[in-house]
C-alpha cells in the first residue's frame, strides 16, 4: 500500500469518525481523543492531518458546503412549482437528517463562519444566473436573488433553532410559495 493511499484512508477514517460522533454528541464537545479512538488511529495520526478539532470541523464544514453547492448547481428555478418544492424538500431533508449540518444552521448567524461561507457560496451560484433569465432586467434579478438567498438561509436557521418544529414538506411548500409569490417573478 502506498503512503498516499494510507494517508487518504486515515483522513477518511478521521472524517467518518467525526461525523459519526456528531450524530450523538454536539460538535463542540468532541475531542481529539474521541475522534482518534473512533477512527482507530493514534492521536499523532490525527495531528498529522489536522492541527486541532477546529481545523477538522472547518474541513467538515467545507465538505458540507461543497455537497450543498453540488445539490444546488443541478437546480434551476422554473415556473414548475413542483420542481422547486421538490428541491426545497430535498434540501430541508438533508439538513434535518445530518446532525452536523443541522448544528451548523443552528449557530448564531453573526458568529458563524459557516453561514458566511454559505452566503458566499450562494452568491457564487447566483453569478451568471442573469444569462439564464428571460424576464426583468439583470440588476433587478440580482437584488431579487440576494433577497432570496438571505431569506432562505434565515428561514433554515430559524427552522433548525426550533428543532425542526414543522415538517420539511411544510417548510418546502412555504419556501416555494415565497419564491413563487415574491421574488420569483424575476426569474
């Protein structure tokens, strides 16, 4: 087995161990010893990959954002409300079923690096949207998209804080209605 392959296997074991632990324990309470024991690696191996738990958490956040970005790249706003609702349902289900992702959405917006990264990612997704839009002018569409991005992130934050008090299907219908009846006219 090559050194690079061993490194990759250890990296995945550490990442998987952290995600498993995050399902039963708040991320802030997870220690290097917890992760190393669950991954079946020595603490020194952990430190060969990450400086500390915070750097591991940042990598997990980045991977979570990449996952969300890939999900959103395939989505195109359309006049078909069922497509939009289906997307929002899938998105809400992903957040609800992934304790680490849910925890990220629960964090205070002003103190969350994740929320800042999420907003940046959504803005990146929004760039170039103007070329696909047939109605309205590009500047109006950009403002409408900024409004939607902030609103969706805010609603997901509130939903996660409420410990998912309403079903994801209901939230998906709500978000679809907001899009269809509000800024959706710009798309």
